C-alpha cells in the first residue's frame, strides 16, 4: 500500500510589471503531503520547497486566472522532480511504519 500524495502551492511571488504584463509570477513555494494508514495508525510526511520561473514568452495567463495545477506544472517543469519528491515523502512514511532502528526500554529498568 502506498501513501495518498497531495501537492499544494503555499504562496507565489510576482513582479508587479514586466513589459505589458502585470503580476508576473516569478517564484512559488510548494508543499507535498503524504498520508497513509497502516495497522490502524495514521502516518504523515511532508516535503517543502520552491521554484523560480523565467519571464513568460508567448502565451500569458493573467494572475487572477491561474490555477494551482498550472503553477504546480510550472514547478515540475522548472527543476522540481515530482517523482523524487513523492518518493521521498513515501520513504519518510515507510520509515515510520517500519523503523530501521528502534529504542526499546532498558531491560534493567522496570516500567
């Protein structure tokens, strides 16, 4: 079983004007969340990051018409490795479910 992965844009930064365009997105902060239930326990993990974007060429979408999915696509097209980030989130959850190292109570100390 694998985690349910969700991506979120946390914020965007814009240049107020660039040529004839206004509110041109040049930077976005993103978050990738993972959630999984195993053995009746809920596990979660999160990865955060950001991406910067080149100035638009050709087709321009006004700021008010942008969608989160569109901006996430820009992130993935500009250096954010979607597959690697999702694998990292899944790996963090897997380690919580099956820890490679545990710390049992000391055998000489009564509980």
